[in-house]
């Protein structure tokens, strides 16, 4: 049964990618088949975090991003999530041994987007890393 859920999770990430970024999803088609699903899974997660920051104005964005962050690291540790986007993401991170530090840096940049829009040079360099 986990196999079916993993397939559905990957399909959810692919749908998110296609709905949010037509040009990026078209570009993914030029990659080899073995790379497409992992790229969709990473993009699905990144898009979810960015959506919290940029779109959910009537909600507590800080709490939502904090929850996503906690659930993300739980999924990485447990190697499963009932959130299909996180489930697809954790599978790719664990399969390709993507460093947790890179995920932490990305989520920190999302937190910075919530709190401040002007940065010192040092903060800007950290933000774009």
C-alpha cells in the first residue's frame, strides 16, 4: 500500500509543479525520465513553502511555515508523511542524501521573507544561498 501512496505523492508534486509553473514544468520534460520525478518532488515542496509566504495573507503565515518546517523534518526522520507533498519530498531527500543543512537554509530564507524585506549585504548573501 505504501507504493500506491508514494506514487500518488509524486503525482501531487507533479500537479503542483505544472499548475504553478508552466515554463518550469515544460523545462523538466527535457530532463531524463529518471530525474523528472525527483525534480517535481523538490519543486512541490519549495512551492508549498513559498505559497505560505507569498499567498496566504489571511492566515498566520509564521505558524504555518513553522508547522511545515516541523513536519518536513519529521517526515525526513520517519521516512513518511501523510502530507503527499512532504512524503514525495522526503523520499527524494532520503534517496539522494540531500543535506539537511540545505533544507534548513532554504526554510530560513522563507522565514526571512516573512519577517523582513530589506537586508544587509550579509543577510542578503545568506538569503540567496
